C-alpha cells in the first residue's frame, strides 16, 4: 500500500490503478463482470409479426376458459343458486362439483375460490360478481396464491398425505379471507383418506372452505356427500354449443359453416372442452381465409352423412336388404367408421321413438330429417321400435368388438332387414289364431317390409295373399278379386302408412276388379283415393278407378274390429262366473280378452273287431 505522503495534492486514493483480477469473477458484492465488447456487431433482426412469432400456441380450451360466472355456459341453475347463497350469506363450507368431462368443474372451483376471497376497494365480502379483478384474483388465476391450494387426488391418495394436508387447516389464512382447498378427482382418494377427511368436513374451522370436483360421483362415499353442498353440472345443449363455437370462431377470424359447427357440437356430447378441442382441429382443416365446410368436418370426425344414415335406417325398416347393404358400402367407401354408422342407426331408432311420443319438434335436428324419423315412428309400433333398439344395441357391441368391423356391420344389417319381414309376437299370435300355418307367417329376407308393422289389424299370412298368374315369359302379377285381396296386397308390400289409413278410414261400398267405391270416415286424408290408385296400378299393372262417395259404406276394418271387441266383451260379461267376480270386486275391469289355442284331440282309434 502506498504512503499517503507520496501522493500529490491533486491526486486522490481512488485514482489509483485498479488491482489486477480475473475478469470472469464477481466482486464481493456479487456484481457481474462487464462483458467484453463484441469483435463484430450483430445484424439487427426485425421481430416477426404477432401472428408469426414462435411463441407457444394456447389452445382454445385454455384461451377461452371462463373468467367470470357469467362466462359459464349451460350452468345457469348452478350460478343462480350460488348467487343467492352469496347474497344472503348462506355460504356452505364444502362444495361437491360433479359432471361429465369438460363441463367446467375445475373452472367453477377456481371461480368459487375467487368469489370466496373477492376483495376490492369497495367490496369487502364474498361476491360472485367477478367482472372487476380483485386483489387476490390474479394470484388465484395463476395458481400462486398462498391460501388457495389446488390438489390432484390422483397423486395424493394415501391417508398420510391427507393427514399432512389437514394439519394445515387449523392455521388461519395468510392474506385472503378464507383458506380454500380445491381437490380435483376426489373419487380417487382411498377409503382411509376419506375417513381422515370426515371429521374436518363435519366441524371445519370458520376460515376453511373445501371444493371437490369429480366425474365419478358414485365412487364418493355417502358420508362425504352428506357433508357437502352438491352441484351437478349439466351437459351443454348442442344449440348452446353451436352459438358458443360460432362466437369463438368469429374472434379467431375463422370461417366455419353452421352445419359444421353442429357436427362438432354433436360430437362433443355436451362437453365444452371436447368441443373446443375439435374446433381447434377444424380451424386448421382449410387454408387461411377459406370456409371450413360440413363435409370437411365430417371427414375429420370420421362421421357418415346424417341424411344417408337416415336413408339406411329407412331401408332397414322397409326390409330392403340390397339397398341397405349398398348404402352402407357407399358410406364405408367415404371413410365412415362402421361403429359410428351403427351408433347413428341407434340414434335414429331412438329419434323415431321420441318423435312418435312427443312429435318431430322434440328432435334437435333439421326439420326435414326430423320429419323422416317422425314418419317412421308413425308407421311403426312402439313395441317394434323397442325390439329394434335391443337388436341394435347388440349389433353395435358386436361391430365394436369384431375383428372385421365392416363384415360384422353387414351381417347385423342383414339380420335387421330379415327381422323387418317377421311379425312381432302379437301379430304372429293373431295370425296363428286366424288359422295361418307356422311357416306362412312373415316374408322372406330380401323383400320389402316394415318391422312388425304395428297396425291393429295384425299381420296377414301368406295363405291369405292374392294369387298370381303369369303368361310364359312374363312377370307374375297378383289377381285382386276382392277387397280382402287389396288389404292382403298392401300388407304383402309392407306399405304401412297406406295400410293404416285404409283400415281406419275406408268404408267399402262397392268392389269389382279395376274399380272401388268407398265412403271416407271422418278425418280421412284428402289424398287417400289417389294413393290407393297409385299403389294398385303399380302392384297389379292395371289401371284402377277409386272414388270416395258420400255415404252408404260398410264398416271400416278398424271399426269392425272394435265392434267385435265390444261384442266379445259384452258376451263375456254375461258369463255367470265373470259377473260374480266383477260384483265381488267393485271397480274391477276386463282389460284384455285373449283366446287360448286348444290343441286338437288325437283321432280315436277304431275298436278292434271281435273275432
């Protein structure tokens, strides 16, 4: 060290030359060394535009995650209940959120955590109005708040981990109003872990709140459920999803047809997250600025055209094996999954049954498609649709498990078309009661028909079908010699709609080959005569004259059947035994009359001649 006397007046100690040191080391205060200047300046590169940066892409399901309760779509009932609870101060200490995947359970749990700890300059209590960001909102959204613990039950299933978690419950929150525990997939906890949680849930400290979320509510013990306030998050309806996806597509600058959005909403099965993931995939199916069509989305999803699957269902119900197989092979050629095709046919069977009971407006599909399914339901009995549903369930399972899905689907369609020509149990019983041989009931596997029919008149046996005559080399044409032959011909051709209308509204007046006159019963369709003319001309190859006159007609088939039923009921009531039963049980009614088939007695053997 230099002596201070040797320094000139104008010099100062800090003017000394610095001591030598390693340029790569830091000083005692941790100051980093100044980097050496670059030997050559690097060229300045302009930053790319916002849409061309290499930043990680945020998927739509995360980008448009709800930030307020108003953003939750399809869960209005839950939001209304929570709003009333918060406004009255009746806030539960534990919440159980359940529902299928993607409906917003975890998102709702985070919103609840924000609402419980919401605080601003003017609001000092819990609130579901989260439009203005509070003091703790940002930290809770980013998952870094000290008093909000979000846990995955799948990774903390053991009882020791649950005890360790509950040890911290008794301590007061550090910053916020409540210490909130969000446990996702709570059904994954072990039985011992649930038992450890029971006491805390029954008598929690006033500063602790629990929010559970699960997709398997049945796996949660009842003792846990009884200590929580349960909210069942509903599947989001397809029309609500379509509007939501359309709004997001507009924000993303993507053009997607409404029919394509409807396909995505249907494939999402009520899950918003699944739908947004599919929407993400659909947006990149076409070039920027181009419109994504329904055909493109259908190919992306591996779906068959809904109109073509309805046509396939119609062919199955008509028993047209050839047309059904050709339609299915066309769908297969377009890339449709056989399992999805069978699922669509199942859906159409359900739609036909619903339309039969509630009308076509109850179906969430285009009006033209709903009308086609409603027509099938109107011409088919409820029992037939129920039997078809059971057969389709088995067929779907077979196609899903078969090593060759296409072959399994074709065999299932052949079986369904063959069953379409077979009468139901009630029709078969009536035909046997009318004297038809067992082998003459129903038709063959390739003919046209409707599965079971479902009319009140039952099935017509082959023994009553009109006879046919043909010249050598010519096609055989049926010979219609009576009105009963007309009905048998309609039944053989399986024209269900015409058959029902003729049985209900036609009161025959006069019949001769080539001409029919009848009285129309009240409510008869205006085009009934024209439909009957077209059918007879196509079936017989001969022109027919069918006219509706004012009156004088006999009973319609349905009126005759009802009269016979009334007469049979009156005759049975006259029976002394039945009368005594009805008098012994006041209010008893005869609901149904059944005729039991009595086996024929074997012929008596002749007596042996006396020798």
